[in-house]
C-alpha cells in the first residue's frame, strides 16, 4: 500500500495545479478576453494549444507592479 505524505494537504495540491484561462481570469478579477489581450505580459505555459497559469506566478506578476490592463 502506498504511503501518503502527512505534510501534503489538498490546499497545497490545488496551489500547484495549473489554472485554465477562465480560472486565471477569475483569480485576477478580469475577463478572459483581458487575459488574451495581455498574454505577452502575463506568465503562462502553453501545452497542446491550451494556456495554463500558476497562482504563484500570477501573484509574483501582480506584486511586480505590472498589473493587467483592462
């Protein structure tokens, strides 16, 4: 039987999960269209033609003061 690490929690797993455009837009408080319009400025990954974002990178982006132009 596989052992489950005691330091892993569902919250930490969710923090590491990539967000699709809709969830990233909700997280940033903007429309998905705004994400697409500013994609060259927002940290992201593209895999199999889909865009993914990580909360940690989005927070770093916001803290850097660049923000998203709505």
